[in-house]
C-alpha cells in the first residue's frame, strides 16, 4: 500500500521536524524514501529577461542553487541511510506547492512539516502546505514543526479515525487499518453527535422545558454507537483491536479532544465527510483539526468515484484493502514546466521487496503519557459526553 514516500524539504530545521516520522513510517511500511527540494525561479532576475545579461546571470544563480540543494539533500540522505532507510534524492524545478503536488503523483505518501523555512515563512500553513493538501492526489502525513522535536518516534499504538456515517469518511479506513495491522495498534473509531446538541440550542421552541431533548441526545448516541460497532466488527474480523467512541462536541473539537483523551498517536481522516463538499469540507473540520492538532494527522483524499452505488456508509467499511489502495486511480500526466525533475541520486542500500504473506495477528497495546495523566478512553470530560467501549463480536 505504501511503497515509496516523498519528503519535501527546504533546507530549514523546521522542515526536518518530519524526519523522525519519516524513519518510523519507512520502517513500518518497508517503503523507500525520496528527499526532494524545489529549485524556485529567481524572481529578482526576471526583470533582466530582455537584457543580454539574463541568460548568464540566471544560469549562474540556478547552478549555485542546485549545487547547494544537492549537497544539503545528500547530507540528510546520509543520515537516513545510516539508519538503514533506503533513500534517494531529487531536485525539482518550479514553484514549491505545484512541484510537490506534481511530483507526489509518483509516490504513495507525502510526509511534510506544517512549517518550513523561517518558521512562519515560506511553508507557513495556508501557503505551501495548504496548497499541497488541497491539490495532492495521494495521502499526506502532516507533522507539527518543532525546534525541540523528538529525535526518534515510536510506531503508532493508538490510531484515531473520525467517521460521520458517510462512505467518503470511511475511505480513510483501509489505510488506517493497514497501518494498524503493521504497527499492532488499536483503532479508535470516533463519531461526533454535536449536531444533536446544536439542534436543541438552535430550536429551543421545539424542546421547551427540556421536553424531548434528552430523548434526542439518547437516540443520536445510540445510532452513532450502533454504526461504529457495525464498522468495528468488520475490522475485528481482520484481527484488529477496535474501540468506539461518541462525543457531544462539534466535529473538530470532538476529534481533537477525543484524540487527547484516548492518548492517540495518530489521526487518520478523509478530507471530506458527509455530503462530499458538506460537513467535512476542507477548510472546515479537517482544516481545524490540522491547524490545532499536536499529533501527526494523516489525510486521505476523498475519492467520490470509488463510492459504492447506493450503498450505506458501513456497507463496505472494514473490508481488506487492495494492494494499491491509497494510490490515485490513474497517474495523471505531468504538465510541462510543473515539477520538472532537475536531478536525482540514490543513497544507501537499494530497497528490497517485502516478503509476501499475510500480516501477523494484532495485539492491543497502550502507552502511558505522563503529560496526559488522569485522562483515558473511558473517562468523560467536563464539556463533552464521552462513551468508549471495546467491541466483542456477537
């Protein structure tokens, strides 16, 4: 499912915050890694375009930029190769976001930090990262950039997957379950029923003196839990350990607080949920989660073409993922001038094929986070109704 990972870098320490996660995912999936840096056109020289000096000056600057980027990527690649990660490097010409999107179509996963050069500079969320997330056709793992980030990252042990009952939201399940199988992680399926609480607040005349309000909340929680259990049982049939949770928070808050209380290591979610361009539209729920989450967020692009015809969301949920799941249905052609490869190089051992065969059975495990003491997946919060349960097949 993940055989080749693209890691965009820009020469900054903040962009390198993603590297510990790159090592972990490369080991977890057996994937090779390509480190890429975009060589941007020198805007300051465009004014010389009509002068005889332009060609020589521009070429000199471009060659210097390529040499510096090539040397930088080589140094980073040596560190990964020393850790046993198959790695190569690539220089790509173009504007950062467009070049990353175009190049990313050749890969199965993009891993990048939310900020790059200059902290709140070129790769600030809302600029390069934002454009990549909107345009990428493959899953993107976002890592919060930190100067004091960990030198090493353990594989995920608790993976949170937000669902809303729609087939689009469930498209995150094949990749999430595959990673859970590889890591021996517990899958936590979460659904927000904040809509019920909002309905009571928005239409007080229909719930005067609380009449019917409690029943609405109870019914919403029962329906959400039944749906999550249905999905979870299919995942358990694959040997996975699954928990389900419902929360009264609005969707984004439910995901963020649910991940914290469940001590999740990773959030895997789709860019769109119910209604396609509806409730989970990028810029709403997914956008808020990615802006505020302190743990990595793996975003899977919604594919409306892959939806079952007329089926309910849970109908296909939890089925075993095909070997090429997570890849775009067809590689799109590269536009001239966008993501043009300048140079590539291989570092370290060549990537070997993974042995075939089924994945080992999964056992549940849980890590203790001292900074999150006093919170667990079975406790309530002061501002949310929180229900957690382990599923056991009937």
